[in-house]
């Protein structure tokens, strides 16, 4: 049963929002609905959204949460460390770039994510990996050979660590000790930019080596 993945580049920071569908017709999951979600809203008009999964709660990844949640009545999942970030524009960063975003706040997430949690959605299993560094509550979701890494690992890049709660050592540990332990053929769907694979990054990523 193949997981079908559609990508939407949303908002001024071109955040990747992912719409996931499986064998159950008419049902979908959204990962990181960013700002200005119009194209995504149009696409999901006739779909039941089982869940919104957040890799982390920075404003460019959660800008579309409230609009979609109210429209579809779906729950939001977020790591408990960042449970206050959705409601607080200072924590989610939207106060830091007034030229990019108005202050953003939403209702809290309905469910907490924790490392090792397995979610059964759209006929697939999604395992949660706590991968801090870009933000303290950053998580990655893996379903089979598909990995959604948020702003932890990019194609030939890594997430920034100079935002509140970021820490370079944690980011390197998350990549080396968690993401790089996955098979080389695992496809990485990052929060920004093109997809890549674990094997490609282990060989070529200039910021984090594969050695542990």
C-alpha cells in the first residue's frame, strides 16, 4: 500500500506542506500546513482530514493550522515540549519577522507527540522520532521508506540553530544518531526545498558527516 504524497509550497518562506493519502479513499493527513494555505485548502475541499501533524511549531509551518482545523474539524498533533508555541507569537517566531508575518496564534494542539509514538493514519503507520536542534520539540515522521524531517535535515543542508531553543549539538546528534541510522534508500521530505535520500545526505551533506 503506497503512501501518496503531494507537496504544496506555502507562504513567503516556501514551506513544504505535505498532503498524504493512502488506501482509504477520501481521507488524508496534512504535515505542516504553512502560511497562505489557499492551494491546499482548494485541494482538500472534498477530503476528510484525519490529522494535522506538525514537525515543529515555527510560524511558517503552522500558519494554516487554524483555518484548516476549523474547516475540517481535525485534530492537531505537536510535541509536548512546544505545547505553548501555537498560542504564543513570541515562541513560534511570528513576532520576530513582522515583514513576513503578522503575529500568529492558534488554539493548542489536541494531542501530544512523543519519541517512539506510532500513529495509525490513512491506512499507514507513522512513527515519531524526537529530533531536536532546530527547535526543542522538532520531530520527524517515518512511514516505511518515507521520512518527513521538518527543518532538521535538508538536501545538502540542515536547519538553522540560532532561533530560540535551537542548539547545534542537538541538531547534529539528531541527524547522526537518528536519521542517519535509517536505510540509505529512505526518501527525505524536508520542510523546505527538494526531497533527497538518507544515503545521498550521508555521502554529500557538507554540514553533518555520517560518522558517529
